């Protein structure tokens, strides 16, 4: 049974902080190696991490949670899924394996096998970033038509795209955990910046913003766990289902992203 935000305790903050530095180094190397390649082998999982360009500055910087933005971003991610999910050879079932969302970032993990773009990194990356940019621009316009201009020009949402080639399913899980931990660390920095008496210099011009253990300590000392939980409850794992939908699993009742791997397992080993 899921617990509510008010039921959660400090145990919601992950205590395996020592893993983050190792994972960051590991996937930074992977990213650099992937950039030298033109195609992904069909037996690998191709992943693209898309980040909003100035999105945090324009929408998220001074809010603990911007619920409307989060809802619109998830809708845009689902739009990308439905537009592209069939762009693979039929025997490989689905273009996507999953997606992981936090803040203004989404990582799309593509399924193994050949796709309609011959697994070309630059081709797929540009299609994903272009499609998400268009989808998110339309989503924001739905509720903010009067605020969609900057100095007379339309406020167009845009996302960059960075590829990684993941060797196997265990590496997919490792990567998702890495982005989850990175999101948790960023959430702690944001809460301390907005709700504690620590200055921006205290957090970002020292080693504190990289020190998972000390960030956790300050979050507890300042009694800011609930604010931290508010942010991390808007981290989502998306996995296809039997009806070809893209189902969103939130982290509002979990203390570790690994608990959500069961949904990935169910999809990967199903006949969907």
C-alpha cells in the first residue's frame, strides 16, 4: 500500500550516496565514447537524455514544485512516445523500453533491435529533441497563452539531446538509478537554497553541492524533508503496457528507484 507524503520520514532520503560519484564517472565516460559512434548495435539499448534549454531558469528555479509544469512535461513525454513507438521493425515490438523524468529532464531508453532509423544516433537524437520541443511548447501554450512571449517573440521550448549506448539490461537499471540519484541530489540543493539560511555561495561555491551525505544532513537539520519529498514525488518512470500506453509510475511512496524495476522487468520479459 502506498504511503502519503505526510507519512514519509527522513528515510525517504537515499543513504547510498557513495554510489553517485562512481556512477557519474562511469556514465560520463560512456557518454564521451558514445559521441564517437554513428550507430548503435542492435543488441544494445540506446538511450538519449534530453534537458530543457533555460527551462529551469524560466519555470522552476524559484519554486519547490511547479505542478502544472510537471503535468505538462509528462504529457509531452507521452506525446513523444505515441508519435514514435511504432518506429521499429515489427518483431522488436516497441521503439521504447522506458523513460525516466525528473525536473526538466527526460531519459528515453530505446528497445534493442533494429529501428526505422537504422539505429543512427544523430538522426534519432534530433528527432527526439525536436519532437519533445514541439510537444512541450504546445503544452505550455495550452494554459499560458498570455505569457508565451519574450520581448515580442514566442517563448519556444527547446531540449538538447545526449546519447549513451547501454550494453545490457543491467546497465539500463544502473543508468536509471544514476539519474534518480542525481535528481535527489539536485532536489536537496534546491530545497536548501530556497528554504534554509544557507547562501548560494555556501551551497554552490563549495563542495557542498556535490556532497550527498552533507546535503542529507542539512536537509534533516533544517527540517526540510517534506519539501524534499515534494520534489522527488514528481520523479517518474514510464513503461509501456499491453495496451500500448506509456504508464507513469511515481516515486511518492518509495525510498529507492530499484523498487520500480519490477515494471521494467514485466515489460521486458512480456510479449508486448
